[in-house]
C-alpha cells in the first residue's frame, strides 16, 4: 500500500513526464507486473478526482486539470499523514512525511 501511495505521488507530481513500467519497477524494486497491478488499483483513486492514467509507448502519466491534480495531491497527503500518525508519534510522523515529500523535489 505504501508503494502505491508513493507511485501515485510520483505520477501526480510529474504529470508531464511519462514513467515507463521498467523505470517504475526499478525505482520501487518490484516486477513490472507488480507495477501494472498497482496502476490498476490506482486508476480508481485517480478517477475519483476526474483524472485518467494515460498509457503510451513512452510510459504512464496522470492526465487532468491542474485543479483536479491538486485535489488528488491534497487527499494523498492527508492519507499519508494519517497513516504516519497511526504508525508513530505525531512529531515523528511529521518528520517522516517531510522526508517523503523531499525525495520528490
């Protein structure tokens, strides 16, 4: 589940750059079929926000309006903060979330 959230974050932050299955599999240390399954599950999350996962020979990217992308990012950040808060003390959770976000800058 955490890999799927990281994958969703990656796709939302880099909407102009298609990500190939091979690149994503390498980045998350899993097989291409695992990434394909993750993307299938994430399609529902993206569709709730009026976004589509566009697939081409170059890779997969999120497609939609800037407003919808921001709404999806907001929900994803809330989910990540809630999950971090449940797993650790609030102070550590904020630190973990900041480290997660900094890896995408």
